[in-house]
C-alpha cells in the first residue's frame, strides 16, 4: 500500500481527507522528474543530462523537483484514495494544501452526499383554508371586457383632454407688426387629433388651445414658439385658425350587455352566461393559487420537522442548475441568454447568483425531504406514469405539424425514455407522488400503510427506524392523550 489515508468528519456533510504518499513512491517519481529536468538544467562540472540524482537534489532542492510532478500525482492518488477507502464523494474534492516538508501529504475537503432525516411526518397536519370567489377579480375582468368594447362616440359638450377632434387647422407665422407672412407652419384638413395633457404637442399651449371647443365651432388664437425650442420656428409668433368638424369622447359601456357577451364569443348568448364563466374562471384561478400556497406551506412544514445536512457545494450546484434553466428560458424567448439579461439588469454573475441563493437552499431542502419520503414510503414509478410525464414534457403538437416536427418530438420523447434522461424522469415523477402523499397527510386523509421503514426523530432528537404504521399509532396515542387531558 503506497497511500496512508486519514479521514476526519467535518460539519455540513464534509470530510477532511489527508493522503500521505509512501516515500518509496515519491523517490521513484523524483528520479523520473530529475531525468527530465537534467536535460534542461546546466550544473557546473557536469554535462547536460549527466548530473547524478543526488547532485540534482542538492542543486535544485527536493521541493523544486517534487513540484514538477505533484499536480499529476495529486490526481492519481486522489482516485486511488477514494477506491482504497471506499469513498463516494458528492462532488469533486477541494485540494486545500500540499505538505512537502518530509514526505508528501495532500490535504483535501471532500463533500459527501446530502442527508435528510425525516421527523414524524405522518403526524403533519396543516389546515387548508376554504377558497371563495374573488369579487374584486370578477369586477376587474368585467372592466377589462368593457374597456375592450369602449370606443369614441359623438359628444355634445365642449372638448376635453382625451377627446378625438376632427379639425382643419392652419398656422401662419406673423411678422413684427402682427401681420401674416407667407410662412405656413400647419395646414391640415380633416385632421384627427387628441389633446393630451401628459404628452402635449409642439408648440406648448396648442393642446390647451383645443379645449372647450364644440362641433362646427371656429377659433383663432396665437402662440409664441419658445425661444429655447429646438424647432426652426423658435421665437416666432404663430396665428392658428381651427375649424372643428367633429367632436368625439372615449366612452366605456356602463355595464355588461348581451351584445357585448356575444362579441366576446359565440358560446355566450347572454351577459349572465359570460358572468358565470368569469366567476368560474376567477374561482378556478383562486383555487390554483391557494393550492400552490398550501403546497408551499406543507413543504415548509415538512422541511422544518426534518434534519437536513448538506455540503456547501450542493447549494452551488443547485444555483448552477437554476442559472442554466434561466438561460434556456431566455433563449426560448429570443434573447441572447443570461449574458444579455445580466447586461440589461446591470449586475454581475456573482451578484445574480447571490440573489438565487435563498431560493436554491429552499429548493434543495425540499428535494432532499421529498426524495426521502419516496424512499421511506417505498414509492415507485410505473412505465405508464413515466410515459405520462414524458408526454407532458414533450408538450402537444400543433394541429398543422409537419413530418420534421413529428420526428423531432418523437426523437425527444425517445431520448427521455432511455439513456441518461430516464432517471430524471423517474425522479420528477417520484417528487410529484411524494408531494401528493404529503399533501394528503397534511389534510388528514387516510393513507395506505407502507412496508418501508421510515427513519424518524425521537423526543431526544435521535434517529430511530419505525414503520409508518407505528408512527400513526404513536400519533393517534398522542392525540388521544391530548383529548383526555383537555377533557
């Protein structure tokens, strides 16, 4: 055995690993390295490549020769040490230091696979709030529909901001005596214009001058173009003549009518039909959102009652996965990936990764406890369940899909069914089944007993292996005791 390996457990699922290489092996490696060095180093009294080994060591120093091969040796002994000790790191170990003072020792930190020790999860109960329709959401939908059916109608009143005026307008520059010159600034007929207070026209004051007019009214007014304007007419006085042909105001229907409902879709004969559909849709969305929030609350409860330990690199890998996923989403949207997003948002990759850390830690913890649930409950994935998931991932084909699209989808689904992708499919299905199980538990539904042994935490925080049925009996006993005490 050429390696002496010493391990020491560290916190956060890490292992201190010291690998000491036998002196005989170091001697052999040094002699091989010295022969190479001798070809390039001139030592006084010896021809190049002819200096004895002990002379090279004296001339160059022991550590200098070791440095010639220590990087390559570190890779070799790392693999050998893992095999010798039967270690399976979660990710690549981190080389902290190389001690070359006497023999050669490599000091590493090895990340181990994360662990999740479930609490008495079958006792988890979280009340689910009843979902009611959101009347405010219903009214918002109705307002949106009414807004879509709004339009301009003739107005029998003076013009206001936001009205649509159809006018003739002519603007002529005046000379110093106030007489009209030959310079025409505006000369428009049947011009549709809307006075806008937030985004006024040039010159300033023109929008305001169009207020208070009625259909068939004529008006003459003068405006001095500001001196600091970028216009070629800066500083000039312009006389405007306006004739209003038509005045319209933007009107929104006062209420939902049968006609509006029919405009929305042929399946709605009356306003009542559309209103029922709106209420159903709003309620469905509210239930979806409530279910999402309830699931989040249950998973948080499951994590809180479990003991979870993981190496720091597990979070970094989770963040990396989130970054890659975001990059893919951005490219599907037609953007140039995460680089363009970072440029627009004016943040570095390090800053962006920092914003993901909390979410990554939460996601990692949930994945670990759900995987442990699947194992404890002996959950499995059938071919039918896997196929259903693959169908969802592949997505529906458009009705006009051509042969290339059909083949591309078929190839993608085949890739998911076999090879390296299938374990990820099974993992996703198991995660979904674990979530469904935990939700049923939290709601107090009757759950079939599992033959698997669940690792739970006792009152002293120590782990113990118990069957889920025993957990249920223990929980029932505790509930009965509480009821007796309460009585």
